[in-house]
């Protein structure tokens, strides 16, 4: 008996003798129980191999702990693979043979897979049978010493089981206290070493949960609950924890319950998707056991729609408001919660809170509101509800509750800040609808309506240097102020414009005069736009100036200067008048084109009066003398005035003159000409004219002396 770990006691002698005598009958009873408990189609023979269904998980309902040891054995219908402690190398064995049993099956097949004693009384002895089936090679048992457990082997008294044989062992248990006990029963083959667990379960707490809790049908995003009264029907105080997963939750999540006490447990069902939902409620005892209760619930969607999914707002001027309403009706029998959001789904909203969501940019002409650039202003009203404010569009209330068979009105306030087209889609997250209800809002902001009384001013010809002034009227046709500002273009003629005042504000329905001044010192044609910017007006009117800058206009009172026949050495003077017909002063310079450039011509009077002149200078000169004198040769004529010009010819040559008087005007590149005609031809013989004239003048000079 020491081989099986048996501790002899006087009070057990009679029990051991009765057990040995009943060995054969006990084997038959266990075989019959094995056949009935596993639900086999036919009972196996005493040496026929039984295909036991292995399970990777034992039953976990603690209600079995209320059964006696014999009841638990009768209700055991499954067997699982025992834990392999070690794989052995049998290649060096003396009589080693290759096993015919596959590796996924054990050579040694026990039943039951685990021996459990429960609901025991201290100092009393209990027993359980253990059937061992050897499928291949001899099997040996390793028993550990214990004061509570001992094993009674088969009739031959050996701890070994021959191949293809089954042996019936009896495990006895005598507890000393009402607590948990554990015992190791190790089986060794040539290929493996595994353990058959033997344990005694002490008093346990048992909470009488239902195996399945079904909750009422629930609208999506709503909640239903079910409360169950749970009693501790076990034999020990219960310290437990409850845990489940969404969409279910449970309260309380933990607690303590004495034997016979009752606790109220509430399961809450909050689905966010339509359909059937199932989860497990895990009941964990402080003793380490887990019990799983099935939770089930069905979620449905209600027929809820906004009054419209597209709202066109009225065109509204900047900083003014337009208010419209949208309604949502609750035709169900349950109250509905709603909340306005800027995101299509809760997933996108969660990503935005984490700062990982990326919004695609739409480069279209329509201005999409920045999704979260406008702050979610908490504008509390009398009902303490929030308002969703996105840039220029505000929805209020932002969240709230709609009672059954009532309608909620939402106020949409549009206050544009720019004269652009606004379009944005917001979403109503409402109970009873799985997806959020979209509402597209579109409205156009209108800027100031500032108009000009002229679109084009034709300046025509403008005198160079002249300062021209034009009055332009700005008219505000709209109901809001029109802040304006004029800017000149940075071009050649654009820099010649100036505006007074350059900026200002035209009140609603009022006018303002603006003076535009133009002065240019450059000739040429031009077309220039004055840049008028109006704050809030995307397309302000354009003011265009067109014209041509010309030089001063003038003319002479004669078409030519005709000296006729002039005497040699006798000055002749012709006068003319220069008229300035422009509105700017005329600065001029006069010169005779084709006149000599060496030295002034000598008049006859000077030749006679000057005794030092022995010869006629004009006669002895090598180059042509300067014979014409203009007075004044340069000057300025006031606007719309005239100037008398004297041109004197003192001829020192005998010839015909066909010259021009050139008028050079300041800032005008083009020259103006006045023809000059004269003839110095006193004597018929042209070859002796100069000599004869000189002799006559010399004779006169001698007579004078």
C-alpha cells in the first residue's frame, strides 16, 4: 500500500477491505457510466479503444459546485487532454519500438480527465474511480505522499498498466478542513510524462445569474437596461467583479455578497450600430473562477428625417444677419437626444480630437467654411443649451432632447464677414439614426454697393505741364458703410494722377465727391485705370482715364518773313508776332537755320565810322558771317498771350536768301519753322558787286574825314 501512497489508519481497514472485494463490480460500473455519460452510439468492449472527444476548455459554471462528488462525476460528459509535463527521449531504451500512436494523441488515456471532490465534510472519506487505458506501451504511475489522498490500484496491486489494457484505480480523499486541496497523479510512458489533476474544491460562493440575459429592443444610440436580483446561493462569502464589452455595460462592476444575501445588478445596452449584438458578461470570483453569462440585444433604426437637407439662405450684406429655421420631428414613443456636429461620423470627430485628421482642400469657387477654424462658442440661452458657431453660420440650440411626438426648431443665423459664397454641411447626430443627418447650408455675403458716376473719362488733349482737375462722385447704393481707397498704378502716366481724398467711408445711401488731378511732363497717349478698392466689395467699379499729352500750341501772325531787296551792308528789320494759344506758358528759343556762324556781319555805318577798318571785314572774311539777328532770341510767353519778334538782316553777301526761322519749344522735341525770303542784289554785274560796294563805302569814309 505504501507504493500507492496509502496511509493506514485503523478506522479505514474495513473500508479498504470492502473496496478490494468490490473491484470487479466497480470497473463494470465505471465502464457503463463512461458509455452513458459520453453519449456513445454503442458501449465499448472491455478492451476496445474508446474515441474520447477532447475539449480545450472545461465547463466553468459554478452551479456545478452545488452538486455532490458523485453527481458531478455522473454529469461529466467530456474529457480533455491532460497536461504533458515532459517529452521523453526513448531512442536509447533497451527494448525501444516505434509507437503506433500518433503524436496528437496520448499513449495513456485517462477518464475522467480531472478528479474533483466537492461538498465534502471534514474527517469523512470519499472516493472516485479512475479508468486508465494504455494504447501502446507500458505505463507507470508516480504517486506523491499525501495525508489526504491515496490511490488504490487494480486487483493485481501493481501501479503499471500493460499495453492495450485498461485498469481501474480508486482515489480516496479524507479532508481535515473545509478548504481546497490539490494532488498530483503523474503517468509516465516511454514517450511522455503527463499529469492527471486531482483537486478538492472547498466551499464556494455561487451567484445565481441567468445563463443568458436578453435586453429589450433598443433604438440606435439610445439605451435600454435590465435589472436582475442576484442571490448568493453558495456556501461562502462572494467577492466578485463583473466585466463586459460595448455596447453593454454593467453596474455594479464589483462587490461583496454574503451567503443568502441579494444584490441588484443592472445591465445597460447602448448600441451605436443597427443589428443583433452579443457579448459575454464575465463574473470573476476572488477564488479564481470565471463564469460567463451571455448578453444579447437587438438594435433598430427609427424613421427620423430633417425637414430639409438643403437650406438656401438669403443674400445678406456683411455684418448683417439672416435667420431661418429647420425642424426635426420625433414621431416615436421615446425621447431622442440630438447634437449638431461638423463631422460626418464619430470616427472623424475622434481623429480630430487627436489632431490626426486631414481635410481635403477644395479649390473651387465656392467658399467652404473652415471645419474647426470657428470656435465652438458656448452661447448659453435660457434653456442652458449650446450654440454651434462656425465662422459666419450659427446653429442653436446645439444639443438637446426632443420629447415623444414633438418637433424641435433649430435657428440658423447667417452673418457673413466677406462678400463671398458660403457653403458648408453640418450633421445632426440624433438618437434612432445610425448615421448623422446632413444639412447643407448655402448663403452669399454681399459687400458694399459703391458706384461711380463715370466709368470712363476722356481727357482728350492735355497740355504738357498743365494741371487738370476732374470731380468724380461716389454713390453708396447699399445699406452698409462703404470704406474705399484709391491707389494709382505704378506706370509712367499712372504716377501723374493724384486723388483727394485718397480714402474714406461713404455712409449708406450717401454720396461723396472725389477730386482727381492730372499733371504730366511727358508727351504721349495714355489709358490708365485708377485702382479703387472697397472693403468687402470683391468687384469694385473701375474708373478709366483716357487722353493725350501734347506740347503748347502757338502760331505766328505771318506765314513768312519777306525782306524783299536789301542793300549790302544796310540792316533791314522785319517784325512778327508769336501767339501762345495754350493754357500753359510757352518757353521758346529762336534761331535762323542756314545763317553763318563765324562772326557778325558789318553794317555800312560801322564800316564808315570805324577809322581802324581799312578794308571791308565781310569782304575779307573767309567764312560766312552771321547776318541775321533775332530779338528776343529766347523767352517765355504766358498762357493765351503773344510776343513781338524782330528779325534783322544785315547782308554782307550779295545773294538770294531762302532760310527758315526755327522755333524750339521746351519739352517739345519737334521743331517749328517760319520761312525767310530776302535778296541782296544791288548791281547788275554780280562779279564786281562786292568790290564796287566796298569802294563806294571807302569813298564815303574819306569824305567824312
